């Protein structure tokens, strides 16, 4: 099944 | 100090209504360019990014950077005390403990004033890279809302596939499957109904319908919505507001098979 990724794996903390 | 006056309280009421189920406590970052907000949901799956440019207010004054840490359920309680057509003025000192909201009726002499206690919110700010999306779909916001609602009845996830043929929203669940396909459509009489698909390369991604349906609570803010996709990056759902302002939602995709 597909799993939900996190937004933090795409956008880095500034 | 901050002093920002909105002609209609309705704008802020609708913005807060649209995001309050996704994010609870957030900083409203005020500076001379306007009021910005960035917040992730608790599960770190979605990100809300709002910008109300100073031009959206009249007048707008903010001498230095002020972060107003506000609990959105408290803000909702106070904004319910405003009529849609009330003039709304937001005021805060430079290092404030409270934010002051004033509602003025445009056609009576009523003046209401509320203070909301501020919170210290240690919020992680994420850098959102400038992205040239492979596909941008512009469609009526109620239509997008209906597709999300309809497909939610069948499944938790939707695949969004953009090709030069059009955009296909498809889902697969226990009771069966469903799909809605839209093609570019231009209606001169009714431009609100236009569907525009800008495509540089085909895209196919899967997303949680629970989050998309949540984003659709912003449908009352704009007649059309931009849905921007590129393979392997978060989806952007954007509602344009007056004066170059916007409410944007980013959603991380579901991956794997």
C-alpha cells in the first residue's frame, strides 16, 4: 500500500 | 506598533475558518509588507501559507516585525462577534501581550472591541523552494470541492493525473472505484467556469482526500483554485485573494505501491 510522506522531507527548516 | 484595517471582516473570518481545523496555534508574522502565516498540521503532512499584503488593508501600519502568536479557536470565538460587513481593525503594540480587534458597523454606530491574549509559539519555519510546476490546473473552486467530497465517499486517497488529454481524479475503495476527468474548457459568458490546464510534462500523484477536503474549506474565498503538481513534490492548492494576497496549502504525496 502507499504510505503518506511528510512535508518536512520536501521543505527544509529555515 | 501594528494597525491594520480591513474593509470587511469577512476576509479574515473566512481565512481563519478555512485553516482552523488544520492548524491550532500559529504566529501571524506582521511587517511592513503585510501579515503572513505559515503553519504545519500536527502530523506534518500539510502546510498552510497565508499572505495578506499590506495593500489588502487600508490603512496598514507596521513599524517593526511583530509575531502575534494566536490560538485559532480563540480567534474564531472573537471573529464570530463580527458581522461580515463590519470594518475590522487589528492593533498591537511592539512587544504585545494582547492583540486588539475592533469591529465597526458600516451602517450603524456600533463599535465592538475585543482583546485576545497572545501565546509564545516556537514555530519551525520551512523554506518553500520556488517551483516550476509540471502541471497547473485552474478550475472553479466549488467543482474541486465537489470532486473531493464525492471521491471521499469511496476512498481515502485520490490519484491526480494530468496529461495533455486533461486532468483525471481517480480513486479505488472497498465498494468500487470512481474517476472524474476534466478537460480544458473556456466559457466566455461564464469565465468563472473556465478550466485551464497548463502542462509541461505529464504528472501522476496520489494524495489523501481527508486533507484535500480540508483545504476545500477555503472555497468561499475565491471563485477559482489553482492546483499545481510536479512529480515527487508536494501538491500546491492555491486560493488567490484580493491585492495579490493568497491562501496556499501544500500537501505531501502518498508514495509506493
